[in-house]
C-alpha cells in the first residue's frame, strides 16, 4: 500500500528573529512534577522550542553513558526511521557473506540514503508487514522496549510503527556493536551518504543532525504529516508529493499521536560514530515544513553531543516561498535548490552581487550558505540591514 498522501499546508511567512546562534530562542520543557513521576529525565542542555513535543536521547559510545535523555521512552510514529528495521530484517539471515542481490541493493541504497518510499513499500508488503516489527521486537539482541507495529486500523502504514528515542539508540548500538561487519558496513556507509533531497517527495532532509554538525555524521531522517510540497532539487520539485505517511483521521485507537506533523533526526556524530543521537519531534497542526525544520535544528544544536563539530557561521531566519539557492551571487547562476519556506539558514559570509528588487526592497548583497554550497539574496534574510551584521565578506 502506498503510504504517501498528497497534502497542502500554508507556508510560513516572515521569520521575525534577525539572527540566532545555536540553541537560541528555545525553552526547556522538562518539569519537576513530570520528572518526579518518572516520565521525564531532565537534560541540562536540551532546549525544546515552544509547541514542540520531543523525545531525545544522546549516547556517548566512548564513555558508555547517555548525555541527554528527555522523554526518551515516549512513543512516536516512526516515519522513515523504521526503514532501519526493514533493512535489518532483510539482512538478518542472509548467510555467511551477507550477499545482497543487485535488485535489492538497488532498492536498499536509495531507501537508506534518500529515504525512498517505494522501496519501503516493497519490503513491507513482501516480508509480512507488521510481522517484520514483531520479528524485530522479539530479537533480544536489539533490546527494544517501546517499539510496536502500526495500529490495527493502519496495517499498510509502515511509518505508523511506534518507536522511542531510547529504542532508536538501541537500534544503532546493535548495528554498530553487535551486527555482523557486512551488515554494519552496508547500513552505515549508506547513512553516511545521505542525500540532501529525498528520493520520493523532494524534501530537504538535511535537518537536525545533518544541519547542526559538521561531518562525520550518518543519518536516517523521518517526516510524516500534512506538509506542503517538497522543493528540494534543481528542478524545484514542482511535482513533489505530500510528506511520508501523511496522517489520516484515526480509524482505531492508537498509542501514538497520528495527527500532528512529525519530524525526526537520528544517526551518529563524530569520528568512529562516537555519539548516537535520536531526536523525535511532533509539531502543532498546520506547522510548515520550514518551521518544523527550523525548530528541530534549534533543538539539535542545543544538545550535548560528544565528538560533534559545530559548523562556522551565523544562523538567520528567511522569508518568502521558493527562495532559490544559486551557484553564484546573481539570478543568472544555476539554481541548485529551493529553500523550505521560512527556514533558518547558516550564513558563512556575504558578497556584493546582482541587485535584487522585491518592492519595496532592493539589495545587492548575497549570503553564502556553506551547507548548500550556494548563495541567496540577502533580501530574503530576516535582517533590518542589507548587509548582515557580524558576517564577514567572502574572500576573493
């Protein structure tokens, strides 16, 4: 069953914050009463933006301890994070050399790198659907405690599998520390090659971990809900479809929230995959992709992640829809992609270029976005001045 449902949502308007450093303008959500009840383990660092519900876990493999745990046992619908389990289930008993047939390699690689949904549909329908999740939860080597199949009313919706932040850490620990070397290497090598644009719906999937930290990292992201069409890629993805497993009106009681838009960032950060990071989030109904992308970015940047390298630059809000990222500081430069509406971007430097007019504004300055390798006109950056404050000019 196809899980993709077309949806449209209003895109965010002007971002009013002119400039934000890592973790700014967010508020912790852990409370004494909840902590005393055992439902929340407080974090000294995690900053969760208002309106966002999050489950967070960061595990330092070198020290053998968690550095962040916030609602880490809370269940969220998995979205594409479940593709890790689909891959493990397929590879589990493949013999001593774990040979992957070419047809399956052609499915698994884009499923892990670009979050291809057609591949997930294939493995879900071919290998038993919810029985896959039952097999995985029965594997004592994985040690899953909060993972569960989709609700009875959604048998074909693999993205409605329940997961938690601590179970996500357990999955990565199995892959890194217990799985046969061919399985570990295949999965992690593909996650290290995560593509910016998702394979199925043209969403920019380099949010969270991929935006908060410099490489080395490896990521498996997930999104689910009524987001607007994806805009990632040089063709502007005008034919993009709705986000993965867009939520429907519930058909049956569900342990997980199926109504609010979800955005998840999971993976490893640092040399030798030092830290495992799981950030699972839900956002208010109607939240744009750019706003959710920004909020999970702020949360992830606030975390204590041993071994992580923070990218140089300054974070700024943007405004406008379909803002083009160009190869050079002018409208004649090749279009590399388009930004999610209202998303925050990391600016490394700025340079004078072609004058851009968006009445009543005119601006000749262009910002270089190192994470995209391209430029946007400063006219689309939420700042009162044409020249961004505290941002150097680009070297010749």
